[in-house]
């Protein structure tokens, strides 16, 4: 029997009816068409499916959709501001932090949650926050460097905004 | 192809009473409690568990708390997330060993949604929290429709994924007494990769008498080397009442490695695990001892 799911995704309100067995990743990809979130290992082991729920990084393959009732979800589609990429996205491009890109949306969302909590992390803090994320192509150093670069860009952006 | 879960009926009680009521109604049938689902959903995807009724307790916010005072000690609600424990100022101040333990449980993503009650109720012999709560002399509070009971943390897990919980019971709280003066606690897990389940893990709590020379009490708990987390009581006997020395710690390590009953798995042999226990007990007890001297 379907149940009602009311939640916010990337700032927009949704009111859906879902089967209880539906996972969060299925609602995002199949119901809302937000295919940026990847569904890979399906067993909690790779973090490719990471999204933010109420500001925290979680694995959308390991959460029942009904458990985010009343909550706010952010996916990779919510990062950019129109055509302007988020500093994290730009830093990933500039630092060669992906190749095939399959792990990237999960990496970006975990990095976003990290920088929201800790705007100036050390490389070790980045490694700890990202240690569940598997990437089969790129190598993890470039990803860590991109996140640190993004932290600098975000801080510069903040200072500029503060100065205005 | 991704697995699609079996169909089930979903209940989202808002209070412990509602949850217990649902459990008494459906508990005996194919019914499961889900908290964070970090372990349960994997079992459901593998069809190892196919509940008809799922009682989703994640929304019972009254079971999400961490409190401490000197008389009552520490109380952690079953629905507190791993991450909340890791980041709690109270835990950092009074039980830093719990924050250290949490930092190595899986990834941030699991810790953000998985709950301490779910972890313990899962009864995984290689889970990290259980040995630490055993070393801390913890107790677990269990609610049923006919009332409440508490059990010692060390008696909670009976064997692989089997606990004392009845089908109509809920784990509601973890309790830890205030640490006696001059007590040091340390936990270390050995795993193949950062965040992986333990190959072997050891938690030790050492209390020194007032002059900080002899060990007045000690608790040694082992994880992943028996069907359930266990106390190494023979190893404890070697240290209790004695002056701690490197030689004595090595003997305790040897005793613990004989008490453990590990099995060979896909990655590591039984002998290797015994060797790990021997070395880890010696090292972890030494660090607990150093901490006790400073406490
Ligand atoms: C990739 C990965 C790596 C992991 N690595 C580690 C690790 O290194 N160390 C470690 O310790 N753990 C590890 N875990 C396990 C994780 O910590 C636990 O699965 C999680 O904390 C369980 O909590 P939950 O709330 O998600 O429980 P759920 O999955 O919801 O429930 C687990 C079980 O407990 C029962 N249950 C839940 N809450 C209660 C309650 N209050 N009363 C009675 N029964 C209840 C459920 O019915 C179910 O049988 C890992 C998990 C994953 C996915
Ligand atoms: S797809 Fe969710 S953790 Fe791999
Ligand atoms: S870029 Fe291919 S998996 Fe990470």
C-alpha cells in the first residue's frame, strides 16, 4: 500500500505517494528524474549514491524513502546556480578530480556537507570525511586537493561578499 | 539490475508505547524493527530477511539523547546516531574512548544515519560499540509491553546476530556508570581498511588504587574473535590487584589469546587472529594504564 511522502528536494516541495519498499535513490532517480545521483554497489559500500539530508551526507541506497518524510534533501543537481557551477564543481574540473565521473556526484555531496561544517579542513580531515567513497579511476589525492581548493574559493567568495 | 525490496507494510510509530503496541500485534509474525536501516536493508536486499511488517522507529525522537551526571552516569538513547556520539561535547569530556571508537565505524555517511541501538541490536560479533560498552561496565535498557528490564552489556549478545531481545521488545537506552577515579579506557580495532569491520578488536578499562601503583580493577573486552563480544576474564585476573608491568601485560595478552575462540574467515586465519589478540591486549592495556595514571 502506497504511503504519502512530503519532502523538499533542492529547495522544491514534493508530495508523492510511494511504496514503502522504495529507497531514497529510487525516488530521486525514477520518480523525480534526478539521475545525477548514482546507484552503484547497492550495498552501502561505495558512497556513489551520497546525497544530503538536512545538511548531512547519507547513502541514498541505504535509506527508505519514507524515512525522509518532512526532511530536506539536496542532490548534485542542487549545487549549481543556474549556468554557474558551484565552486566545488569548478574545483573538481580544474584539479582533474574525475575521469569517468561515476563517483563524482557522491563525492561532491559529501564534500559539500564537510565544507558546510568545516570551511577550512586539513587534508587529513578531508580524507577522514571522504574515506567511504570509492573511485576506480582518478586516485584520491586529486579529489582531496580539489576539495581543499574549493574551500579556498568558497572562503574568498565569502570575503568578497562580506566586503561589499 | 538493482535489487528491489520485497513488499512490506510500513508503520512509523511516534512513541515507544506505539512501537511496543505494534510489536505485540505483529512481533511474532514476519516483522522487523528498522532504525537507520544501515544493516537491515542490506539483509533485506539479500533476501536473508523478508519482513511482512516493518516497524520504523527512526522517528521516535524521544529516544535520541545523550545525558550525563556524576550520580546517574551516561545515558544514550537507542536512536542516537553514531555521528552524534562522535561529536558530543559530553562524550568528549567524560568518555573520549567512545568518540575514538565511533570515528572508525564505517564512513561518515553510515554514522550520520545509523543508530547506536541498531548497531547493538544487530548483534554483529565484529561491531565496534559493544566491546567498549562492555569494558565501560555498561547496561542496556530494554522495554516491553509488560515493563522494562536492564541487562549487562556483556550478557546482551548471545552469538552471531543473536541477542537477548524478545520479538516484542525494544532496546531503548545504553547506560554507563561514571568512571571511578584513576580509570583509563582505550579501544583499538584492527581492520584491513579504514572503516572496515574489525578483524579483531580490544577494549580495556583499568582502574588504579589511590597511589596509582596497583591495578584495583580491570575489564578487558574482545570483539570479532568469538561468536559474540566477550570478556577476557583470565587475562583480567592476571592484572587485577597487581602492579602493572610490561611482563604482566604480555602475560595477560597471552591469556586473552587463549581464551578467545576465533574462526578462520575468507581473509584471515584463526592463528593470525589469536596473534592479533595477544599483541592488541598488551598494547591497548598499556595505553589504558597510561591514561589511568593521568586520570
Ligand atoms: C558499509 C558498512 C560498514 C560498516 N562498518 C561497521 C564497522 O566498522 N563497525 C561497526 O560497528 N558497524 C559497522 N557497520 C554497521 C553499522 O554501524 C550498523 O549497521 C548501524 O549502526 C546499525 O544501525 P541502524 O540504526 O542502521 O540499524 P538497522 O539496520 O535499522 O537495524 C539493525 C538490526 O537491529 C534491529 N534494531 C534496530 N534498532 C533496534 C532497537 N532500538 N531495539 C531492538 N531492535 C532494534 C533491527 O531490527 C535490525 O535487526 C557498517 C555498516 C555498513 C553499511
Ligand atoms: S550505491 Fe549506495 S553505497 Fe554504493
Ligand atoms: S571518476 Fe570514475 S569512479 Fe571516480
